[in-house]
C-alpha cells in the first residue's frame, strides 16, 4: 500500500504531466480502435461475401495475430520514424485481425435460409446487408472489437518506445530507474482502462444479444 500511496502522491504533485500522458494514451487508443473498426468490418464483410479471396486474406490476418505488439512497432519504426502517427499505425494494425476474423465469422454463420427468405420478400442485397445480416452478425463483431480494445489499450504502453507518448512513458522510466511507484503511475491507469473497455464492450454485446433474442 505504501508503494501505491507514493504513486498517488506523484500524480498529485505532477497532475499536468499525468493528465497529458493519460490524454495521449486515451486518444491513441480510441483513434486506433475506431480506424481499425471501420477498415476491419469492411474487409470482413468483403471476405464473407467473396469466397475467391477470403481464404488468402483470412490466412494473412490470422498470421498477423501471432506477431507481438512490440514487433509491429519495431517494423514501423524504420519506415515512419518515431512519434504519434507511427504508433497509431502500429496499434491499428494490431487491432484489425480480431475484428476482421469475427466479422467474417459473424456473416458466415448466418443461416442462408434467412437470407433466401429476405430475398424472396423482395429485399435487395443492400437492404439484406443493412437490415438482416449486419444486425445478426453484430454481437460477434462487438466481441471482436472488445478483444481489439483490450489489446490496443494494453499495447499503447509500448508506444513510448518510439516516442508515441502515453502512460507507457511512466512504465518505461519506472523500469529504467527501478522506481516501482513511478511504474505504477502508468501501470494502474492502463489496467483500469483495459478493464473499463472490457466491461463496456461486454455490456454492449450482452445488450445486442438479448435484443436479438427478444
């Protein structure tokens, strides 16, 4: 408890520094996740609709899941240098695979008889996608977003290695100086943000699952 108290004292003594790092971490995580959701859901739907390219693309994105977060950052470093935008690109790439895979799975698991019935009622492809397929696949898509959100929030700490800022700066400095309270200044808020994102997406997923069942 004494170590935690020292971390809290540091935040109270350096509120501007902490809030700036927190803001950078939050913005980096949210922007990366939003971009990844827009890109990944689109790619996932295309893969689900076009079987001739789905096997190749899904194989690539499945392979990306095994690449460590730090490795992605290191790959981006010589191409784009250091700063916010290289970290943003690396985190976006990290967030894409779970969302793409879940979107693909969600659309592929829809009962074809439901699609045929909607088509028989005179609905065109766009209407079927918007009113039938997307709502049915949404709980699985949200589950993928939940996984991606937790990964992004946690991995955003590594952005400090390439000058991306955020709460990871406290963690790196704390490790370098063997200053545990300083390390906790970054680690505890990151853990709380990860838990908050998990709970938020889990609640949203349950809501849509219950809504579809009702």
